[in-house]
C-alpha cells in the first residue's frame, strides 16, 4: 500500500466534477504492509481528481487447511474525498477483508493500493468494528477521548471535542458510565463518537449496526448521517443490507461471491439529508432497491451453492 501525502486539503466535498489542488507527493512506508506499491503519477491537469482510496487489480490469497483460498480478485475502485460509499455483497465475499487491507490490518497479495493523505495534521483513518470495541475499563468520556489523548491533543481541546461528540450521539447523561452499564446500541454510539472525535480523513466501518434491533439501527443510522453531514469525511461502510446502503450512501458498490470483486457501482441519487424511514417513501427508492437486488441476487445464490458444495 502507498500513502500519498498531499500538502493542502481539498476544499469541501470532492466529487469527480470538482478540480483538486495540485498535490505534492512523498512516499511514506505504512507499518503493516509487506511491501510498498509503486506510486502512480498523479495527473497535473487541473480538471483531474486525486482519489482518496485507489485500488488496482487488488487481490488477497491465504492458506486454509493446506489449500490456497482466493478471498479477493482483481478489485479496482476509486473513492473520492467526502464520498460515503457502501459495499454490499453476500457473506464470505471478502468485504471485511478489503476493509482490513485498506485499514492496514491485513496485506494484499497482488495489485496496488494507494491512499491520499490530504491533511497531515489528522490521522489517515479510523475503524469502527462490527463487534463492540470499547475499552471496558474506561468510562464513555475516556473511551471517546482515547485517540485524541494518544495524539497528544491538549486537555482543553480534548474536552471540547469529546463533549461535542458525546452530545451528538446522545450520551451526555452517561458520560461517566462504564461499558458494562450500557446497552449494545449505546456501546456502538461510543465507538462512533470515538472515531469521529479522532478526526480521521477516512472512516472505515465494518457492519457496525449488524447486531442491533431495527429501531436502534434506524436511530444510529440517522445519528451517523447527521454527524457525517457536518464533517463530510470519506466513509467506506460494509453492510449486508440493501436498505442500509440506500439510506446511507452516495455510491453502493456490489461485490460478487468469493472470490470477491466489484460487480457494480451504483450511484444513489436520493436527496439529502435523509431519514432512515422517510427515505424509503421517496421517489426513486424502489427502483434503486430493485436494481441493487437484481445485481446482488445472483451472487447470493452463487455463495449458497458454493457453501453447499464445500459442505
């Protein structure tokens, strides 16, 4: 994986129709990769856009029970600064593996991955996991401020940021509570507040609401959107749910069954801001849902047949 260091942040939310500032690129070796991919030349044309996440023919193989298994194959995509992208695919297609490779938690075995770091005063990325990842010995306040404290942010600034995001996720009354005193949904709110408080350029989310009931899921989806509307961070969000992808994203990326690759890139044209249930009644929602399911259905059936064959 390569990290592209860019001198100045791009203004506002960037889509392919906006002109970027001219980047200065320097190579930095990420700690969790087995090799450094060659940095591609960045176009100097003022109409060109530098993707924040760029993968080219990315692949991942591993050995299981003495056999070589291909988890990802030929994944090629560009995600631009400020976009909210959801990846949808059948179970076992490599969605989480792709996210962990982008996070630097796993290494790809083929292809190239480049991340553009536009503002070096901020962390490149933070990750919110499917399982609850709060520290059980820390209060809500201490959990949320953890990343800021590790970065050496002054106490007064930490307190201001922490208060802001604890309030945004509705946990002000539980500021001094410990995780064992919180429900599952509240713990995920802490994880989301911690990720946003750390102020990364890229937010990676691995099915963070999968274990929640429908009501709490809808509430957290709306809270996530409300916070994202303020910051417009680049978000890559893994989900199994077509509804969730349409509620949250600008783009829904459909993955094939294993070995996973990108099958479709569908623009979600629904107006923002969105409510988790109100958006379902909006014009165009049904057509987008049917289109996504048409792309996904064949892959889900293929995944089931593969599992039955293995069994």
